C-alpha cells in the first residue's frame, strides 16, 4: 500500500502540472515609488514609470482570476500595491498569464483532497485503503501519452466519472462525524509593518473574501478584531457595506469578543475588561451580533483571570 500511495501521489502531481493549458509570460513591468495609493487604474498614465523586467514576485496571493471566458480584444488593467518593509527589502516581479483547463483543474482537486486526507490516516485504516484504491483506479483511466489531445480530455472525463460514482457517491457522506469548515484570516495589527499597512492589508483581505463569496455561494467566513473593521469602514466604505450585507445573509460572522486579539500576559485585568466591553459593543452596534466566543489563536498563554472576566 505504501508503494501504491506513492504512485498515486506522483500521478496527482503530474495532473497538477498540467492544469494550465497555456502560459504567456509578462515581459515588462512599470513601477512607481509613492507614499500614497493609486485607487483608480482607469486612464492611468504610466509612461514615466520605471521599467522593470524579468523579476520575481513574492506574496501571499500568487494567482488571481482575470475572467472565466476572455473575449478577443478584451483589456485588463492590473495595478499592484507592494510594501517592502521598514528595512526596504528589494522588490522583485515575475508573472504569467495562464489559461486554465477547467476539467483538469476540477479533477486535480477531486483526487488531491481525498489523497491528502488519506495520507493522514493510519496505514491499516479501512478508509485509507478504500480511498487510495479508488484514486488509483481513477488515475489509471487518464491517458497521459498525448497531453491536451482529444483522447486526453476524454480520459479525464472518464476518470472523473469513475471517481464520482465509485468513490464520492459510494463512500462519502456516510461518516458518523460532521466537520464544519469556516474561513478565517489572521491579520496581525502590528508586526513587521506599519499600522497604515495593516489597514491596507485588511481592506485587501476582506475584498478577497467577498470575491470568494461571489464565486462560492456556500463559502462562510469568520473574522475578529473590531479595530480592523473600523479600518475598512473608514478607508473603504463600499467594502464595509458589502460586509454588512453578508453578515445579514449569515455568511460572514463577526466574532471574537475583544477589540483586538490582545496580549494577555502584561495586560491588566481592567484593560482586558475594556477589550471585551468595546469589542462586544462594536459588533452589537454595527452588525447587531452578540459575541459568543473569545478568539485568541496567536496569543501564547492566558491568565487565570481571563476565565473570570469571560464569565
């Protein structure tokens, strides 16, 4: 089973490398150093901007979808905002325009997710054995001799159909356990950047969540720290109104109790009380939501007094 699992894993990696049917490199970038932000890319004159070529970009968001169906002559204006840190680290850029094969993309994730889940189970687990065998049988149907040929796409369709009928429909959904997954983004208010950068990161992160909600109607999200909501309310009111709409729909959960995810070791009891007071008051006033939990995923050690304050 170990050798079979390794074979399945390598085949999944091969499928993953074939997701993009075409890659078109971007050969020129133009950069402008500024203390402000260009909020409106329409009609932006970049003729005097510094030209950058053959660079590499690093960041949390490596990909973005431009369109599901491009039209001839359609134009896209992409404006990137980058922060190099207080130490003025070098900024490198490199990008490609990629054409995604939707059938390949769907099949890749349909085999990768159960494979990763099975890899976490014990070697003699019945669920793991069933999963690896089903994935192996499905992958055996993929014709890799001529990638992107008609025979290749037909084989992807057959492999997907086999997987749905002989694995997902047959074995999935019958567990005694139900796992609920809710999205969340952890944004440090003060870490390796300025508070202004935190405000900017929050707007961009919340915008990403709203985009994901448009793409995936079943997607739900939870976020804490009223201070970050205030940043968005002040700097991007149109985004804030969209958040309020999602809260009303029950898809966005404002939670966490405290105004920020506070340090609990040096902070006095009075300060912690006020964290709850102002945090809960904000969520009640802005979203008509009562906090039910305390959310401190990144705080090391909590004082005993915290339980008394929460009670």
